[in-house]
């Protein structure tokens, strides 16, 4: 049971950077959110009928984060080289593409599934099992698809808002969605120490956003609920901006003749050279990160 909850928690944390970015957008757009709205109470009751229980669980999760996750995360943030943190994030994001591709197909997004498959192959091979995100340099951006979005496409309503212990915010539709994604994600079958490392790394990456909510939000629970629901509805409606591009758009004549930093994709040799150059750059950056980490450890020993 513990491993199952940790898997769900890892799934949730893996999306928190996007979640908190959309939180910032939500704050800007809804600067006057405190103004009265017609039938506001009935709308809130329908969306969050278990608010009293959810708030208590939210406080429990907050205490758990403050007194357990945050101290460990801060130590990890200080000691671990940036290269290690980036590599762990890239590795797990690459594995999550199995879920993305599967849900692409379930949603009949066949062009996107081809693109996401290409991203998985490139990063697994040239990116050394995904620790380097070299596919991004070829225009293969990371997409975000999960079974919750698939259920939304199939017409399943989102249901009431829930806050689960350790797992965090979900909707009723998101519960089976998270269970299905956990079962089909390869990271669920990796050893517990590696999973914990992923959670720790995700918590470290979310440090700035968590502090922002604690310091800026008058009601952190309300802020989290509204921004989470906005984010999930945005994903379910495919309102993802420029995140998803078709092959036709990436390889059209205007893209090939653009003045971007990437070489023209007409010449596959040049594109391959770019990938290898970026890999060498990542290795050089890793050496520098390790040197900085060693310096920190030496100061700590003194």
C-alpha cells in the first residue's frame, strides 16, 4: 500500500512545475476573484462538497511536507550537483512517455503519438536512457497526456475535488486515472530507493513554487484548489498552447528556412551532429557541477 501511495505521489509531483506555473497565471487572471459571483456558494459546494475534510487533509499534507520532505529536500538541494538533478528529472520524464504515447492512442491523437514515440526513441538511445533531453533540440517537445485526460475525452465528468493523504489534490475522475497511469508506468516497477530519489528530486524542483504559495496566497487551500482545477481543465480541453506540434508543422518549408539556432533539418548529418554536440556539452557541464558539489562538501566537512 505504501509503495502504491508513493507511486501516486511521484505521479503528482512530476507535474507540479506545470501546475504551479498555471497557478501564477491563474492569480494574474483572477486578481478580483474575491468579488461576489452569482450562485458562487452552490458552485463551490458542487465542485468541493467535502471541503471540511479536504482542508484537514491539506493541513496534514502541509505538515508532512514541512517537517519531513522539506528538510531532506533542502539537504539534497544543497549537496546534489545540478547535473544529477537534471538527469534524474529527464530520466523519469522519458519513462513517463510510455504513458503519454499510450494515452495519445486512446485519444486518437495518432500524429502526436508518432512524435512522442520519436522523442522516446531519441532520448533513450542518443540521450543515454533519457538522462539527456536531446530530442528537444530536434523540435520534439515534451507532451503531457494521462488517463484522466483520456477519460475526459471519453466524456467522463470530473466529479468532486478531493485531497488525499500524501497523494495531494485530485478529482474523482483522477483517482482511477492515477491508478491506471501508475500501473502502466515503468517507474512503478523500479525499486523503492529509486522511486524515493525521484520524489525527492521533484520536491527539490518545486521548492520555489511552494514558497510562493505559502507567502503570497491568503488561503493556500483555496489557491491550490482553484489553480489545480484550472490546470486539469486546461489539459483536458487541449489548451496547451505551443506544447504540441505536428510533424508537418515542424518540417515545413518555413521552419527549414528559419534563422533559429538549430541547423536545417534537410541535412540529417547536421542534425545528428547537433545532438552529439549537445551530449558533449552536457558531459562537460556535468564535470563542472561535480566540481562545485565537491567544493560544497569540503566546506561542509570543515
